[in-house]
């Protein structure tokens, strides 16, 4: 685990550049730094870097030679000031092809050809792109996935605290970022603006989470989920606490030719849409779609839903100053009262949400002057909109340097993947930091969003050969540890969830592992 230093005109020999005063070169001809290993950090000193041409449209010009490991990623990081990476016309500039636990942190660059600027592909699992400022390219009428940041066939990517803008063209495929067959993604605290489409989860997404993003002035859609032939059916898509402003089409567009299941779209703030706030349509079947706690302010239509969605919830939303509240199938319903006659949104409201500065240019303009508790509640917030308390940090976080952003969310969702158990035991939560055991860094913390002992439903793919019908009700806890005794037969499985809070003893940047143990109330 070594810190290295590179610059465009460095003269040292790899791997002896362990001082910023004597860096190694990094260029199209000098790529030795890509041999960094797990736990290493390669710092890029200020300057403009030219990685040269990429070997193919899939493999970046600067592609790491090794994978990092859990808790010890390989980090390529802007040291201070501005580090600009040039983009050439033969493929991606940076990213990872087939290497896992890679982080690119703090770079700027401009896409200058039909190829992606950043690409994670072919099992580039557990990779992170953060604190970057990336400008797109106007591709005119060219076809293809013409996106600034592209992720394909990879698991657990994190796209955090970036500014992604200016990627335009004639189709919805001109995006700030596009995902293909990606699972367990986290996309958070990004500013995504002035593109044709902001985010496109294009095919086969599973357990992907989009939260705390400021998405505005994208000429097609802000957030789009669709499907194509060949990939798996998308499922478990979560989009919450995002602020949208001024797209031409739908702010949130969900569709495509395949079946879709387990979509949770909630606590988003949507301002000024030309067509609809939230669109759900197309596809061979929709199962379990929940749309709630959203604020939709001004536009042609609040909702546009296909008929026949199974297990559908659209409720506890605020729809204000729209021409038409919603469309179901081919029928428009002008007023909220008429719309509620379809049995949708029976607890929704149409009053002014009272933004601080409706129509404003800044994400904080969409805080509210008050936060009435007329939302869904239970294990979800009882306040509508992206701002639940007004203290949330949404969009790009300024002044983080090259550190990853850190803030305490006002809402901790219960839907993320959790450990499944298939033994008879009294479970309790334990954790171990990579540096050793410590009992003071995390505590069980009460939450108004859950009730201790409340039943939780299955969120995970069943383990082994088990099926969903083998699931036994689990529990949520924000007080109890260990949990009450659970009698679990070997042919069943369950899930247990706890609400945690980090204490002042928790170390920023440290990695902590949480475990379910048998009967011993250990919490670290």
C-alpha cells in the first residue's frame, strides 16, 4: 500500500516516485503507473494529461493492469488543483475493463468524439467515479450509446459527486451516463445538466439506486429506465430524493418492451415538465411499482401510466399547478378528484408545496418554507419531496476537494440488499472495522421511519435453490439487539434489518463490515 506521484512531465522511474517532488511521467507513452496494486494511491499533480488512443471502443486508454480488493481499492486521484485528461478519438480515456475495485477521483475532461470518456466494462466490479467534472459532446444525428460515462456488465459501481453536462444529440441515447446490465449501482450527489438525457438505465438493471442528484435542463428526460432484447428484465430500481427541473419530455421515464418489477420512485421533487412528471408505460408486464411522496409542480401532466400494473401504488403525492393531473391508459383526468376516482392517489394533495424560490436556478431553491407531515410514513418519510427536513445535501457537494462526500441522510431506506439467513438462531448485529474490533463507532439508533419489530418483506434474490415462496417474514429494528428469537426451518430464509448511526468515533474513509451473529449482542 504505497502512495505514488505522477505528472505530465515527470522524469522519475516507476515505482520510485513516492515523493511529489520527484514524480513519474503519465502520458500515452508512459503507462507504468497503471501497474499500481491493491491499496495503492496514484496522485496526479496539476497539469493536462494525454492518455493517447485507446486499444478499442471498450477498453480505456488508461486501463489498470490489476484489481484492487475489498477495503483496498486502487485509487487514481487528483492531488490538488486541476488535473485535466484529454480525450482522443479511438475509445474511452479512463475507466476499467475487467478490473475491480478501481477509483478515479477528482479529474476534469471533455468528450471530443463518439466514444465514451469514462467506461467501466466486462466485470469492472466495485469501481468508483467521484468528484469529477466531465463535459460531453454534441454528436448531432449520429446513432449509438453516445454517452459521457458508460457502465456495462458490471456490479456495484458508485458514481458520486460529479458534474456531468453538455452531452447532446438527436436521440435519448445521448446521455450523461448510461448503464447496460448493471446491478447494485449507487448514483448519488451528482449535478447532471444540459444533456439530452440525464441518466439512462438502459437494459437489465437490478438493485440500482439513484439518490440526492440535481438533474436539470436536460432536453429529453432527466431519469430514464428502458429495456432492449438480450438482457435480463430490470427489477428493483430505486430513485429517491432527487430534484428535477425543466426537461422537455418526462422528468422520470420508465418503459421498454420487457417486463418490469419492483420499482420504487419516491420523495423526488419535480418542477416544470412539458409533457409529464412521471411516465410508466410500454413493456410486457409491470409488477410492484410504488410511486409516492413526490412533488410535481407545474406542467402538462403529472402522471402518465399504462393500464394493468400489478401491485401498483401511486399515492401520497403532491400535484400542483398542472394542466392534467394524470393519464391512465388513454384517458386523461384533469382534476385530482377525478384522478382519485381511478383509486390512485387517494391520499395525494394538490396544494402549493411552497418552495423557497420556485423556478430558481439552484437546487436549494426547492427547499420548502415548511415540511408538513402528510406523506406515506411507516418505514418511509412522512414528508413529501426531496427535502424532508431542509438540511439534506442534494447535488454536487462543493469544497470536498478530492475526498468523497460525507453527510447523514435524513432517510435510511429499508429496501437495500441485506444478509439472508437460513439457520435457526437468535440474530444480532455485529461489525468489525478493517483495523480491528471497536465497540464505540456505531450504535443502534431509533428512527421515526420504522417501528421496532415491524415486519419486513423480502428484498433479496433467494439464496441457493430457495424460492421467494420460501421466505419467512423478517423484522426491522431500531432499538432491539439481539432480535427476538427466530425459529427458522432449513427450507426457509429470512432477512433482518437494523437502523444504525455512526458516532464521532467512526473514521471517515475506514471500511466497516457488519455481520449477523448468533445470540451475542455485539455492536461495533
